[in-house]
């Protein structure tokens, strides 16, 4: 397999998910707001775990297509463990908490504040890699990027509505 094909098979799904995840979150939030305004039942769409399930269900066609396009090799046992840990911590716990906080937002500026917390995942992923996978600290440019991210999160959290 050529390097460009490997690059495309890894970069394109990341690009698609970086657009799809926030778009899906916004669509769920807008549906809840619409149901509130029309005084319809929104209990299911207000449940964070139901939202995670809906977002996961919506992504299934993409994963099926990706599976047939990429022809993956069977994973190693250690990869199953890593995926299970990531799924539980990030996919279930963190996403449910994030969607719960997002559901409490009553205005677009409050929604922006909640959404900006996603940038903190860079910091926590780095700490996790260092602790569990013996990764090295980022170089100078990486540290500058991390500092800019942290400063941005602090600046947004201190902004007035």
C-alpha cells in the first residue's frame, strides 16, 4: 500500500469525524430546543446516554463503508484492551458528561463555552499517553500549541455573556 493511500485512509476519517461530531451535537441540541419551543416531549433527547446512542447509531453507515474501503487486518489483543478503555472513558463517560453540560446551555454563548471545553481533550490525551504509554513530552512547538490551547480555554471561560 502506498504512503499516500495510507495517509488518506487515516486522515480522511479524522477530517470527516472532526466535522460530523460537532455537527451531530448541534443537530441534537437544536432538536431539543425546537421540541421545547413547540412544547413537545423531549425527555428522550434530554438524556445524555440516549444522545450518545443516537450519535453512535448515526455513524454506523460511515464505519461500514470505511471497513470495506480499508480492508483492515484483525487487531491484536492489546488493541482490544486499548479500544475498550478509550470507549468507556472517552466515548461513554466524557461524551455523556459533555452532552449533559451542552443540554443545560440556554443560549448560544453558553453553548460556545461548553463546546470550548473540548479543546482540553488535547491536554488530557497527552497526560494519558505519557502515563500509560510512556510517550515523550512534545517538542517546543507542541508545548507552545498546548499553552495556546490552555490560554484560549481560560480566556473563553472568563468571557462575559
